[in-house]
C-alpha cells in the first residue's frame, strides 16, 4: 500500500510450497481469515481494495469453497477471487451466499457469457494468459525466422505497424513530455 498499489489479494494457498511437495494445498479457514483481518486492519487508505482469494473450487470443491467465502466476506474484504471455477453451477452456488463482487481467474467456454457472469456477481473475469502466450510465440517465431536466414521484409505483415507502435508506446504523450520537461 505504501508503494502505491491500489489492490491486493490474500490467498489461501500454502506458500511457499514445501520442498518436495507435489500439488497445491490450502491453509486452514482460520489462518486464511486471520490474514484477511490483518490486511483489512492494516489498511491505511480506504480506497485500497483487499481481495480474499480462494483456491477452493480448484482444490476442495463447492462445500469447502462456500465455507471459505462466507468466512472471508465477514472479515471486511472488498471482493472474493475464485480460482479454478470452470462450471456455472460452481459460480451459482457461491453467488447465492456471497454479497461481495466476484473475480474469476481463468476462463472456460462454459463461463464465457459476460452477461451471465455479470448477473451472477462476477465483476472481473480474467481470461487466462493467452496474450502472453501469443507474444512468446510471436517472439520465438520471429527469432527463429531470422536465425534461419529469413529476411525482415518477409515479416512485414507479422509485426506491429508504426501506427500501432505509436499507440502502444504512447508516442504522442512521450513527445509532449519531452517538449515540456526536457528543454
């Protein structure tokens, strides 16, 4: 918070994972809610968003998730982050008992209807890491092409245009800042 973050999640996953452990595991509900209460109590700026993040749907099922969500929302957190939800029935079950906004991590075809998600309390639905994966593949393919003797001209339709680069790198703002501050 002191560094300027506007929100943070406190999760119920055992971290760090013990050496040699296989798979993920979760801390107790008591430890989870203790951490959430501590974060809420330590909040200095009322606009800081504190989010309780549970891996219950992924690791322990709907009944345990419902217990965790009920306990978490009573700590004063601002939202609940559900990791591992893949089915509408899971979201419906949590939405029935949760009065806080929901955040979903990941996405499945069954959970892709934005209106349905909104109607069931979901305010943020992360769509996975596809943009990063696409960027990694594009970098790999480009470097491979060049290493194998391909020309930069052959990449013309596979790279960002000058216009897109200007937008992505905020060139207009950058030039304005240069003229304002670097006289």
